[in-house]
């Protein structure tokens, strides 16, 4: 679980959208309450990554991971980028194949 979270952060910090997309199931959802929108399926996840990671030059530092079970974990993160500095969380849900099916994202 922690491995895929670290892979996600490594890919997004490198602005490697294609690399990050390989970690997601085709029907994945990113629900970001801080922007009030859900990004669905590969096209939506791509849009989210391009806008909020590449577009804002977001760099994510992993502060901690709480693994709840084999398919669920909560990551506390520190974000910096063109927007300044924010802290928040990324709650990951993985499917049986180890792919991300949902991320609930929020800012503190």
C-alpha cells in the first residue's frame, strides 16, 4: 500500500502524468473537496493531474501513511507550488489488482 502511494508521489513530483496514470484503474475517481469536484475515469484523472500537479507545479512531500487494510490508506502530505504552501491528505483505495480506484483529496 505504501509503495503505490510513494510511486504516485514520485510520478506527480516528476510531472509524469503518463507514469501516474498507470497506477490507476480505468474507472478511478479523484474526489477533491477543496476544489469541489470529482474527476472520473482516465480522462478525468488526467485532467486533475495536469491541472493541479503539472499546472501549479505542485511538489508533494509525504509526511505519514496510515495503512487501514490491504486496500485502504490515509496519507498526510505537504504541498508546495505556484499556489504557495498547503497541508492536507490523500486517502487511497486500491482494487484487488493493486491499482488506485479512488483518492479522496483534501486540504487542512
